[in-house]
């Protein structure tokens, strides 16, 4: 019978804590069923609208994008940002410049340097106005206009301050600001200017675009798809127009009487041909036959790791809405959902529910072999079983490899050994 030597016993004793530590790590790292909070760097997702080009499907695409934008699981980026890369660099640069100038102007305003603050904030407003169609919302522009009014008033220019306060209110009548941190005359002039703007008469006019079915925003509000009728306070109009495959457009104009028709021609985005080509091939995503290389090409076009494909078809009485979530980076289709919805009028709640279902981890039937992996490998029981086995196996191998070679027993009188000779 082989007996372990003292050195072998010490080796095994020293390895036991290591084994316990490795097993403990496997237990601690194993999923517990608790979903961690979403990190701020949630993955980017964009929307491919593969529907026919009409008013109803355009409304559905707008509401799907709205639901994705409000999702806490991903960060939405409009595909327009990707399709005209290189063609909108000046506008995007102007938005960034406006943000920087607004910050420096605000700092100077708080420091009491009103004239320099007026210059910086005036330049910030000009930068924003040159590209406000590229801003996710117009609040920063309205804020910059109002702060410009504050600086102008405190610098002694009441007339210009009134104009800046009025312009801010015209841009967004619902955006009311609090200037109680400044001398009382600031809030008084702002309130008076705002009241005068809100008392203006409303004018109804029409906006048409070539091509039609473009998204139209007036004074920060979505007005529908072109051609569309607008009801707004008379005066300066801040108009933004966007359509997939075309460059975004910003327009400033005055409308002081009803019945005006504004016609705008859109320019094709630089990547419009590539967008149309990949859109045709991505249509196969709803039949389960999309090529992985097509997903890779789509990622190269939009520069986001995830994309949602939308196909809406039918009539307003019954619209068939199909959505597919694709992991472009992993070249996988993660989930698909289909719903039939009456679309005589916009149904935001139905779209919100559909998008929520799309972003859920789908259940794979037991009797089917999944073609794509639909959830993270780190959340599967078998992964952690393998990890545990590898940990135990590795420890056992280390234990066996570290054993000392057995020392031949020494036989001597009185040791209890038995010596056999022939």
C-alpha cells in the first residue's frame, strides 16, 4: 500500500484552498436571475424601414423609431445620420460649435461679463440656426436665444433682448424658462415678451416636399408627413424636414397670413444607392433567409451594432407590421414579431407594445434546434456547468501533477518491513 509522504500531504493541503476559491468564483459568477441595471453605454440601434413609401407606413415607421428612442435597453440613432456622412459635416460641426459657445457664453454671463457673453451667445444661436434640423430637440436653441436676451438686457440693449425672448417663445411656445437668479427686470421682460408672442393669431399653411412622405417638424413639433397642413403662431417658422435616403433640411421663413404653400425639394443622401441596395437584400430577413454577409454590410453602412428592420404592408383597415431585431456585429437575427393592427388613426400604444415584445429574449421551442443564439452565453446553465467542470478538472490535474514521486520504503530490522529473498 502506498503511503503519502509528508511533502505530498503539504502539497494537497495547500491546493485545497485554491480549489475552494475556484469553485467559489464559479458560484459567484453564475447567473442569479437578477438583471443588472443598464449601463450608460447601452448598444446603439438604428431602424431600416423596408416598407413601401406611403403615408400610413411612414407614420408606423415614425412611431417605431419613437418607441426605440424611448427604450431603456438600447440607444437609438437615426439612420439619416449615417446615410449622408460627409454631406452634413458642416451642420454637425455647427451644432457642436453652438454647444461650446453656449457654455462659454453662459459662464461669462454668470461672471457678469455681459458684453462678451452677448457675443458668444449670439454666435451660439447662429450656429444652432444653421443646422437645427440636426439637433435631437430644439430646447438648447430656445435656451440659447433666451440667455442671449438676458445678456443683451443686462448689457443695456432692451430692444434686442425683447426680440431674443420673443424668438425663443416662437420657436417653442411650451418652453417656459425661469430667470429668477438674475435681476427681477430679466424675468419681467421675458414674461412680457412671451405673453405678446402667445397672443399672436394662428395661421394655417401647407408644406409640400419632393419626394413626398417626408417627416415635417415645425417649431419643434412633429406635424406629420408631407404634404401636411400646419397650424402655427404667425411669424417666424422653424421648419425641419427629414426622409430616409435624403439629406435633412432646415428652413427659416415667415408666415403672416393663412393659405401659404411652401414647397421644398430634398437632395439625395450620399449613401442613398447603398441604402437602397442593402434594403432590398435585408427584405429576406422576414423569411429567415438573410445572408450573414448582408448583416455585416448593413453594419458598415449604419455603423451601429444592432438594427431593427420594419416591413409594414396592407391597408389602413388592416396593417401587417413585421419587426426583426438583428445583431449586425454578430451576424444574427435575434428576434422577430408580427402583428396585424388597424391603422385608421395612429396607435402609439400598439407600436410601443410591439417594440417591447421585439426587445424581449425569445423562447426557443424544446422540439426545435435554434438556428441562432438568442441570448447571451453567460446566462445559460450549461456554460457555468462547463466552467465549474473545467475549474475542478484543472485543480485535479494540478494536484496530480504536483505530487512528489513515491519514496521507496527502507527496510531495516524493527521497522515492520518484510524482506523476501530467494
